[in-house]
C-alpha cells in the first residue's frame, strides 16, 4: 500500500464542513425552494403551492435552515395581515446558477449514463453480483 502522507483525519477535517454544506443545500426540499425562489421574492403560500408534497412544517423548517445558512432572507412587511416574503441572497443566486449548470450537464449526459449503466450491467455475470469487490 502506498503512503501518500494524507491521513484519514486530515481528509475528514477538510471534508466534514464541505459535506455538511452540501448535505444542506442538496436536500430535496432545499433545492426545490431555491429553484422556486430564484425569480424574485416569493410568499410562503406561493412556495407551498409550487412545491408538490412538501408539508407546512417541512417548508418552515427548511426555510429556517436556509435563512440560518444565509441563503434566504425573510422580510416581514408591516401590513394586516403581515406579508412575509422570502428571497435568495447573492450566495444562493450563485448556487442556483450552479444548480442550473448541473441540471444542464445531467440533461446532456443522461443518455450516455443510461448506456454506460446498460453496458456495465450486460458485462456483469448475474451470479457474481453476490461476490464482494476486491480490496
């Protein structure tokens, strides 16, 4: 085994904060909220209607986390009843652009990946599936 001088502790020390951020922003609901709010301020009820399957509680929790992370701003307008709007911060707009590029990449390469999977699966012996990979 080759020693590269990089210990697991060093890798984990750098990877953990990155993984934490990626886990937060790549969550199912976070991505949908970022996409829904990308075109300007949006109200809670508009978000709720535009994101199929999200509960009010999950929307509230996800918005709070995104606000805590500095990705969404919450503005309460002094009206009766109060009007609350959510908007992406500049950092979240940059993230949204990255998500659009990732989506574009996925769309351009989905056929390639499907073919690669089919080729890989066709080469595998069904009986060898239960064997573990060599280490």
